[in-house]
C-alpha cells in the first residue's frame, strides 16, 4: 500500500509481511510490517490510518493486479495525516521483476501503475505494464490503453527521475505526461530474498503536484 499526504509532506509504502518505509518532512524511517485490512493500515507506535474506499477496485488483467483507491486519515509519527492511499494486490507467484508507481494528485486524478517481467526477460521492454486512472463522477477506475515508464538511475543504481506517458486510446494525438523526481530512497528486504528499492517521488503534470511512491522489486 502506498499512501501520501502532499500537504503534510508525508509519504509511505507498506508491504504486508515485509515492512514499511515512511518519509516525513524529508526524513526516512523504516518500521515493522503493517497490519492491513479493508478499513485500516497501521503499525503500532508508528502510524494508524483509517481507510475509506473512494471507488470500486479496478483490475489490470495482464498483470493479474487489483487496485483500490482510498481516502486515508489518521496520524503518522504523531503528525496528522489526511491524504490518499492505493492498495495493490498481486498474484502470490512473484515475477522476477515488479515495478509499481502511485501518483495521487487528488481523488479524481489519481494513477496507479503496475509492471511485471518473467525470469529471463531481457529488460523493461519485455515487461507487461499497465495503468489505472481513477476519474469521473461517480469515481471509477479505467485502464489506460498504452503506458510507458522510463527511469533514470544514478551511479549507485538508485532511481532519480521517472517519466510516464499515458496514451488513453490508440488514436490519441498526445499522451498525458507525468514527471517525477526522487526526494529520497529506501529499501525493504523480503523474506524470500527479493528486495524492494523505493523512490519517494515528487510528481508533477501540468499544474498538478503531489508526492508519491515508485518501487522496483527483484
């Protein structure tokens, strides 16, 4: 689950049975694996957020992914939190490479990306990648027709910049473009030996700005 409150400059990523990373006022902290259910996400002594679903869940069939968008309210490290959260559930059989990004501008302008690649894939070109956009009245998830995600890394292999192009249909003249710059980076180790490298991003598109998460697991 990715969660973000742009006004309070708080963002986080919580992975069940793995751990949680939180950035507050530019400071990164790692805490225990979260307890996540349909109405809350929390780690005792660290944060507690009440969740309210904003739309029915959406699916990215090629990735076998289901995504929920919530309003999230509560406290993180003693600071009030009033923002958004996106929960992504993947199949139990892990891919060799998984990437995800949450861009939570506002309830009616939120985007969640998911990509996966099998073992032996030559690179990102062999990924299945998709994106859900949450829009409309009532709010609903809609799959983007074509998604491109490019990443710039530094010498240490950390994600520093991300560029996203979302083509809403095959005949769209122009894509929606979203850019992101890493504010800080962290890492979570999985019990099975995988690791999630997490870039906490400042996202922007036209006049919209938000903080959020970009994670790579392999």
